[in-house]
C-alpha cells in the first residue's frame, strides 16, 4: 500500500468519525433541549410512527445497560476504558489498508467518543431511539450506538470478504 493510499484511508476514517460524532451530539442536543427531555428524569415516549418512539433513557452502564456504573469511580473507569479503546482504534486506523476497515473503525471511534462526551456531561449516556413492532421491542439506543454496531459490521465485512491479509502480517508461502 502506498503512503498516499494509507493517508486517504486515515482521512476517510477520521471524516466518518467526525460525521458520526456531530450527528450523535446534535441528535442528543435536539432530544434533550429541543424536546425538553432534559427536564424530566422519566419522560413519556413520543410516538413518531407505529413502530418507532423517542423514549428518554439515561444509560449508566455499557451496552444495553449492562454493568451499570453506580458510582463516580465506576463511571470514570468506563470513561477511561472508552477513551483507551478509541485511542487503540485510532492507532489501528493509521494502519488500515482498505475502505471497509477505515469505514468501520471511523464509525466505532465516532460512536465511542460520542458516548464518552455524554458520560462527562451528564454522568450517563443519552439513549432515545426505540424500535418496536408485532409485540417485540428493541433496546433504546442512540446514533453513537447504531454507528458502533454498523462499524463492527463493516470491520467484519473487511475481515471476511475483502480477501486481504491482516494489516502488518506477511504472506506465508
């Protein structure tokens, strides 16, 4: 891979991370301050469609509320871990050798940073998208969460379908 191609993947991944971060924080700002969800600890859902509501949830844990951070120390531990992971993924991005990998890493980095900002500002992650249909209900999530899931999917696509050796490895003959 040429140096120019490597820089292109890094810039692409960082652009994706920035777009995710801006979209995530803008949507959270709109829900909290535009809809007034910041003013109530438990707000009534706002029905958008028959299968989609805006439902305010303060997520103090990691994905889907697992491992709740009940104390300030636990919250700062989650923040530190998230920052460390974002830094590791950014380092990985500097070695990305494909568009799918750069896309996936950018999505995950942007999502992780968006959720870290929430923990700093509010002590919990702001979740509000709620999909439901036919008696089934999905967890309440946000733009950052969706980006992280899509990012992991893009990284898996890169690993499984792109047919390249992992970055830094050498072909064995």
